[in-house]
C-alpha cells in the first residue's frame, strides 16, 4: 500500500501525525521526502527566500490555523523578525494576515508575491503590496511570499530567437 503526498509530507502535510499513528499501530512504513512548496514555489517565481544584505532568514508559516488549538500564529511577532515570510494555505485568510502584519510594524508597501500552481505549466505569479493583497484575486493553491524578497524576479528570460 502506498500513501502518496505532494511536496514534503512533514511540512504541513500531516505526515508527522500519520507516521506517529503508524508507529503506534506497529505498521512498518517508509517516508520518502519531497521538496516543499515553501521553497520550490518562490524559486519557480524567481524569488530567493534569502539573499545577502536583503534577508538573512525565512519563516514558513501556515495561514490555515486550527481554531481548536491552544496556540495561534503570532503574526505581529513575525512582522518584527525581518525575515522573509512564506505562507502556505493562506489565501482564505490573507486579509487578516496582512492586517496583523501591518499592526506588527510591516510597512503597507511591503512586497507580496503569490505563486499559484507553482512549477506547473499553469503557474501564475501575482505581485502586489501588503496593503493591497486582500483586494487581489488570489486562488488556492498559492504560496505567498511576504517581504523584500517578494519584490524580486530573478528568473532568466529565454530568448525568442537564436539568430
């Protein structure tokens, strides 16, 4: 039997929960890690998540919080880190997320990029600002990048002729 998950099953993929249940039940299994969309999504859009003199760290955070959990994402604290923020599963709450990041001190002009269907032929990259992101037509699945790095597009552009 195979349980196939896209990306890295241990990054918001419930792979840890499933592995723990299998261990508790004495069921043998293997995990073959994939590449997380938190890295591949921005990269496919020409967005490095770190770069000397611009961003020294990045934080991957869920935008889809469990309302039953005893903890919540502290968006205001994340705003103060100065790191690139990579938000997975955040399309439905992007307005709240943006407002809380601005309440935490991020400038309304902070660049935001949403990479929809990253690494596929249907990939689309929407670029905006923190103040305007809630008014944009974002669609799931999108990887949302917030911070100075989201303003970059370092994709090589292919020449249309080889004359």
